[in-house]
C-alpha cells in the first residue's frame, strides 16, 4: 500500500449470478494502477457483488470509473431480481478514509467522482453520508426507499433532483449513490427457519431506528435455500460490536422459538472488531486472516471514533 494518502471503497454492484459478467467487473476494477482489489464476494439471493478496493485516491477513483463503465455495459437494472434493495447497476460507491485522509477530503473526492460519473455515463448521482447536500439524503436507506421505482417518483419533485446528472434514471443503469463514510461492517445472521415475517420482525427490533442497538441497520430477507436472514450494517463497531449485534438477533430468535444457523461477513472487517475467538462465538463461516482489512493494507485502519476530522 502507498505511503501517502490511503482510501478504501466498497462498491456494491447489482449482479451476483452471472459469473462471466462478475469476472469482467472484477477485471475492470483490478486493472487500474494505484489501486488493489482486496476482496470480493457475490451472493445469488441478494444478486449483488461487493468489492473492496484500496489505494491512493486517484487510483481508487480510476478503478471505480472503470467499474462503472463495465457495469453500465453489462447490467440492465430493469431485469434485475434480488432480495437486496437497489437503485442502480452500481448501487452505491462509498469512499472511506484509511490513512492520512480526512472524512472531509473523502467527501470532496466523492463529489468529484459523482460529477464525472454523471457526465461520462449519463447516470443520475445522489450524494450521501459525509458528502450529502441535504439532511434527508444523508442516510442511504432514505435514498433507496421504494427502490428505483420509488426514487424515480421522488425525482420528479425539485427537492429530490439528483446532485449530478439527469432528472430521470439511466434507461438500464438506473441511479447511483456516491459518498464518504467511516468504516462499516456488513454482517448477516442466518436463521434456521423459513419464516420471513419473523426475520423482518427481528430486524425491526434490533436496528437503531426501531429502538434497538445504536449504529445498527438491519433488514430481513429470504435466501435461495429457503432459509431467512437478518442482514445488518454496523456503522460504528465500537458503539455496537459484532458480538452485541449477533447476541441481539439470537436472543430475539430464541424468543420466537428459532435458532441461529450461522453468520457471514460481507467484505472485510478491521482487526479491532474481530479475532478468531470472536469469530467462533459468532458462528462465522469461513473466517481467517484474509477476512481482516489490516491483513491487506499493512497498517491499522482508523476506528470510527478516532477518524480524522476537518
């Protein structure tokens, strides 16, 4: 990794089933000087691929533009089917400061990225989190509410015009969301049941917006294997550790006479958030040193409560 400024991006692409398309997406992102593809995972139920990129700011932005080009050519969001909410081919592309970069600088980089994406590909761009231009757009779930159809209806109102690009979605690529945020951990807990209503009720109970754990977002979804899942984002793993999120789901499942069937990490996690003993307690599938961000970047990433501020 470079000795200078270091950022991460975790773009989520709306394709998790067609391996030839996924391979082209990975090749596009990995073929850019100054940026490394650290990790990727695809899920057929979510129909989504999550990439983890890191490097110098210019290199990461170039890799993201290559990814947008490949995704726009290969993905038609009108034909997309999957359990995860989405609004575009490249659904979301956050920038995360890792070293010698502030959140404010990442917000500036995300604005530059958004402007270029809109100009080059004709895709409407909404800015979120640290880059948001309006309070109501800061949270990603507010932008994605109702998915692409709901966002398209809101875009007809002046208050919901995109930050960059046309006021109508791209015919096949839809809309994209770009911004800057702190380190986030995507963590899913699978339940030994096919009861989707129960998974949704558990998600509603444990997430912050439902009066549950702080800095926790959660939804309930059905998987292709018939089981259901509580899919979570931990936006501050110091305030709500992985173990707390797992225990809350397990407790709510037990109240309904259900068991946990295991958990999974999407992308990478900081070493400060997880170790081998913790992974065993979480019933985490496929854990090893390669699941830690620190292993790949060679330096300790900033924790959410110690990240540099403007």
